């Protein structure tokens, strides 16, 4: 280097100090710039993460709650979740769900939108934030000019993965409740629970339409009964009282945002439950041993659940219930019921390996009808006396003169109580087949259904033996006219209808009808997935049971008893007077039949349409609700 060049170097300390200061200033500026860039980029990253978290939580909630775009519930669940997480949908912040399914294309899983399926849901969330420094500088040189805002977008796809699950339920409650039915329900539940129940018709309808999640219910019940969490097999075998079972349902309903009326009505049932008979949940819900949480994640109706528990607790008891029957003072009616077999109203399982079976309750009803109308109508008694008194003399003269028997006419012998026994119920349903195609469309479920059976008896029934579980109901004829006979004056027994008579006795047996219900739709929406409103179908008996009951009570069979035949000359004489006795008795039948029909015919509607229906026994048809989730029975998870 030449001396001249060396002479201009920074050799002095003053010259070197100035160069270091300049370099330090430049370096500090660069550091500050990159620090600003990092902080600003970090802000955008955190905003994006926050938005992604909102989308993830929203799609998980929509999937776990069984959201559907068809019914609009997916939009509702997504908006509710976003709002809870500080993301209020509006003009700036938007969140949109799209329903569809997952498909595999070229070995890649992708989301495919569909207007008819909700096996997978995609949520897209968008918002606007202040732009970054780098973004602002870049926009200065862009055709659109400087942009002060940056649009952020987050997408999440959720679905459930698990075994194929089917759920069937057999309806045991009314869809709507009238005022008269609410009064009967109050009386019925008061008798069965042991306490006082006073719920309005609107309140009963609210209970009939409210569902709770079965998995949440069992988890809450496990807490109440101190059972290990997740040990559902042991929980189903654990004894519990009605109060504990209803309390668990009330807690779950409250957690799910039940209305004040619903909370109040459940609480009223809980307070009234003073019947402490221990029962097991497994006797009501048909759940397979070792069922996973996925297999329990379905909905059950609150009223059906509570009603089933109450009926199970009263299996060994007969309860008296007042029927609101208006028959214009012609009779006094009392009713007793007993649950012969409680219902199993809901069943969940894998249709490929599990027995999915439900049934309604079997109920025995005994109605006793006091008939003061027949005893107070002097026209009937006087006509019967006028018709039959000569016959008694004739019988005593012709028959008694030979061998000594005597005859006596008893008209409406006390007690004037006619009994009606009806055993009904036992409808059942069993899953026998299913189809879950890989395309996700055209799934189906096949269910075999047996309609309810009915056995009606009319006559005299011993109330103390009517509810025996070891012997059938014994029915004897109800006497209107009894011409008794005695072979001798002293020491001989009295023979009923020895000289003929009139009595009432009827029997009607209706067997179950088997049918097959097929749940399917081309678009794959039927049966709906678990936790969605089920698809109902009905199985009707081949014979109209209600019409048959009305017919037999409107045309009650009245039996004519001819005088008891003997052999030889007495037999010939008895045969000779039989026609005269029968003719006279037929006239009595013509008088008594309209009166008895007027008493019995109004009983059918309150008995069948009110009492039995409220107990979950429908004689007109059997409603079976079905759900089927094809490979969608697990927990909600993010899949894309």
C-alpha cells in the first residue's frame, strides 16, 4: 500500500471511536427492526392460533352433540361454542359450518360436502386484525395499495370414529297430554311414588319431549352411588332408590340447560319418590356387558326413564288408581293395577355382535264395578219376579214332588260387584339386520316387532287373588238371576243354577302380531345417527284390539242356564220345563242387557286410551324409534 493511502486510514483513536459508534447505531437499528418484525409476526401467529382454537372447539362441540345442517343444529352449536370462547360471530368475525362426509381419494382422506349427511363437519372461522409491518410494507408496493387490515382464516374438520352402533327405543309415553290425562298421571304417579304429584298437562308434555344423554346420566349416577367412574358393568348391577335415580336425571338435565319448568317438574317427582324399593338400572336399560363409552353416548327420554324406574319399583305391589269415568251415576268404579313385567324401553349396541332388544311393560288391571242401578230399578225386579215366580212354583211342583228338591229364585244376589280383568302389554322389538355400505349412503336397519297381547275377563273375580304371580286369574259367572236348588230340606247343599238362571261371563284373548320394520333411505339419512332425533315406525296388530274390547263390553255375553237335567222320569220332566224357563229368562235378559251395557261401555276409553297408554301399553300400535351410526360411534375428534 502506498504511503498516501496509508495516510488516510483511521489510525487515531478519535477516528476509530467514530466508526464504532456508527456501526453500533446501524447494528442496533437492524436489531430493533428484526425485534419489531418478530413481535409483530408473533402477534399474527398468536391471533391465528387463537382463531384455530375457536374453530377446533366449535367443530368438536358440533360433532359431539350430533349437529346436523339439515335441522340447523350444527349452526347453533358452532355459534354457541364460538361465543363461549370469546369469538362473537358478526360482520367482522364469522364462523360457518359445512356438513358432509370423509372420503378417500388417491390414498388421501378429504372432506366432501353433502346436503344430506353429517358424519363429518367442517368449520371455517374468519376474522380481521391490524396488518403487520412486513405486510404493510409489502402492500405499499402492491397494486391495491396500502392495506391496514389482514384477513385470517382457520379451518377444522371433525368426525367421530368408532364401531357401528344401533339404538332402538319402544315408546312408553304419550307424545301429547290432555288435561284429563294429566289428572290421571298425577293420580297414577302419586300412587306409584308414594308422595303427592301435581303437574300440569303442559308440564307432563315437557317431560315427555325432554331427552338427556345416557352417558352423562350414567356418569352422574356413578358419582351419586359411589361407583368407580367408567365401571358401567358394575353400575348396572348396583342397587339404587327412586330418589337417587331421579336425582341423577335432574342433575344432568340442569347441566344441559333445562328450563325452569322442567327443573321444577323433575324436582317434584324427586320429592314425591318416597318408595325406597331398591332397583337396578340394568333391569331397565338393555346395555351390553363391557359396553364402551361410545356405546353409551346416546339420548333417552326423561319421562320414559323415570316411568320405567317407577314401574320396576312397583313390580311387586298393586296400586289403586281412580279412573275419571263418567257414567252418570250408574256405577261406582275402582281400579287396581300391577306391573307384571317392567319395560326395557331402550337398547344400544353393535348390531353385528350384540342382541339389541326392547319391550313394553306387562300390566294387569282389575276394575270392580258396583252396579246399584240394577238394584234400584224397581221395574227390573218386579218384572223378573213376575216372570220367574211361577217358574219356581212349577219346578217345586213338578220336580220337588217326586224326589224332594226345592227351588228358590235369587234376583241380583249381593254383592252387586262386576269385575273386569285386563292383562295387556308385552310388545317387543329386536334388531335382526343392518347394512352400512362403505359409500356412506343407503344404510338400513331391520327390526322384528311383536305387538301387544291382551286377555280380557269379565265376571266375578276374587280381588285378593287377582294379582297372584303364580296362578292365572280365576273368573266365575256374575249372577243376575240364580234359581238355586236343594235336594233335601236338611243337610243338603244349595246348588247354584240348579233350576236355571242368568249370569255374565266373558273372555277375550288376542295374540301378538309379528311384523318387520325396515328403516332406510337412499341418501343415508335414515336411520339417523345416534344422538339425533330418531326415526319412528309403527307396527299394528292384525286385529283391532280396542274395537274388540269395545264390542265385547257393548255386547256383553249373558249366559242362560237351563235347569239341571236328571235321568229317568225326572229328566223328562226337567226337559219339559226347560223351554218355559229359558223363555222367561230370555225376557229378563232383554231387560237387563241395555242397563249393563250402559254401565260397561264407557269404561273402554278411560281404560285403554288413558290408563294403559300412560303406563306405556299401546294396544293400537307399537312405536319403535331407531338410530344407526355406521362407524361413527366414538368420541368426536379432529380428522383434518
